[in-house]
């Protein structure tokens, strides 16, 4: 028996296939709005200056490559706390954290924890396409509910709240802390408050995916909803990624945080997270976390990083504003945040834009805002106009 004969062929990942198609497209005017990495006006994804400086420091000062532990670098994990959660929460013994390989690693640990707690997870649609598979891979039941309508570019808040009534105490609700991927749309402050009250009243477990802090409205503002929620609920799980806001993508830098009702429960969760981490990657890779630690330990480097992040953020805002002004149906995109928006297109229209205009985007119509330029926005607008 060939054991591999039991394996089924898997469809290629659509977005990754797009990279190859784009690379092989000879048209000089082609536009890449596909994969979700930040790009500057020259189309580059540069290493941030603070990261380069931190790496140089590590190169000269690091004395050992010996193992850390399954918890990763505890100094890195502690330094991120005030950045993400503010000083008050950061000091709470109810909040524990562990370093993970990217936000994806943190989400995987959350999924395995939810399996142990017997929680189901409510996930808005659309969402990052990896969310559902990560929870399902751990055997957690995923219940989808409406979140966003791309035709009208509106958050379906009432529909979402109606669907959440089916949640039982202890069930998890997945929320994007800021910069929704793929919709770019956020809840308004009153909507966050209503959701917060509902979560509290029903005893639900918020799972916050915070993968883009600083890329929306700035570091503080992007954390506001998360902090407000954590200030009131007894329990929460957070998947944090430094891969976008530090530009560290391939270094795979993230952390899982858990807020529990008591310090003792927080320690019990920590113990469980470490056991799960041991069976997944044993210990997270160090380099990216070490870079973030060096930056956040040094006031000058922190400022250099914050300035570059703010530049990145304002470039995204500028491009959004131009895109939104290019057609009335795209106007709502001015108020959206972060790296992505969803164009109101069918998959056939997406294919047609690629074939006839060399404009590349995910089949859903999701575009990477950072792939736009002052020059290519009018080109995009003209190509889109028959469909809008
Ligand atoms: N959550 C969301 C919403 C994302 O968009 C991404 C990355 N595309 C992640 C999590 C995973 O981030 P990382 O690359 O750090 O694993």
C-alpha cells in the first residue's frame, strides 16, 4: 500500500498563485494589488531603519543562540503589553502572554485552547481566509455570521448582533482589533460599546486578532477598541502580530495574550498554552522577537520605529483618500482603515481586470492599498468604471 495514495490533491492557494501570474506578465503597466505586504511608493517592502539598527546591535552583542523556552523571550512579551494594552492593563497579573511564530501561531494556540474549553467560535464574513481553517484544524466548531456587505460597503451590524444571539456562554467571538482584513471597515464607537455590553451580558469570550496596530489611525487609536473591551470583560484571548507594524513578515513575530478573571486562572491558562506550544513548535524562533525587544528597550530606536510606522500609515491614508475620490461607489473607502479594502466586484470581473488590464487582486476583490500609487489610481479607476 502506498500510504501517500490516501492523500487528496489540494487546490493551489489562489493568492500565492497570483504572485506567479503577476511575475510572468510581460505588460509594463501591470498593477499588483494582491499579496498583503506593505509597499512604499517605489513598490518596495523595505527593512525598517529601526529593525536594521536592532539587527546590527544583535549581531555584535548576542552571545548565544542557546534555546529560549516554549514561552519565547519574556522580555519581548512584556514590552509589547503596554504598547498593545496600555500601562494599566499591562501591569495586571490577570494578563499573561507567550511569544509565537507570527499572529498565525497565536491564532493556532487560541484554536487549540478553545478546543480544550469546549467553546465554539463565531466568525464574521468575510474575514482573513485562514481564520476558519485554523479553528477547524483544532476541531473547533466555526459559526459564520454576516459582517460586511461589499456591494454597499457597509458593516452589517444589526445582522451580526442578531446572529450572535445564538452564542452560548463561553462561546468565542472573533474580532479584528483594527484594520479589518479584508474589509477595511470598522465598527463605530457606539457599535463597539453595544458589542462590548452584549459580550459581557452573555458571558462570551472575545478573541481579538490584532495584526495591524499602527497601520490604521495610529498606535493608540488602533488599540482603543481592544483596550476598552479588556477593561470590562473577565476573559479574553488576543493574537498579536508584529509582522506588519515592524515590517518583519518572514521573521514570524507574534504573541498570544490571555486575560483571565483571576491571577490563578491566568497562570493555569499559561501552563496550558505552554503545553500546546511544545507540541507545535516547541519554542518560537528568536530573531524577530529579539529585534522588537531591542527596539522597544531603546527610546531612540522606538522613536525611529514610530516615525517610520507613522509614515507608512499616512501613505495608506493618502492612497485611500485618492482611491475613494476616484468614483462615488468607492467613497466609503476613505473612512476605512489599514492595508485592505474590498472592491465591489464579482470573481469574473476580477479575472477580466487581470486579463484585459493587467490589474491583479484576490478573487474576492480585496486590494492591497499599498499596491496603489498616485500614478496607477486613475488607471485603476478607468478600468473599474464599467463595473461600478
Ligand atoms: N490575522 C490577520 C487578520 C492577518 O491579516 C494576518 C496576516 N495576513 C494574520 C493574522 C497573520 O499574521 P502573521 O503573518 O503574523 O502570522
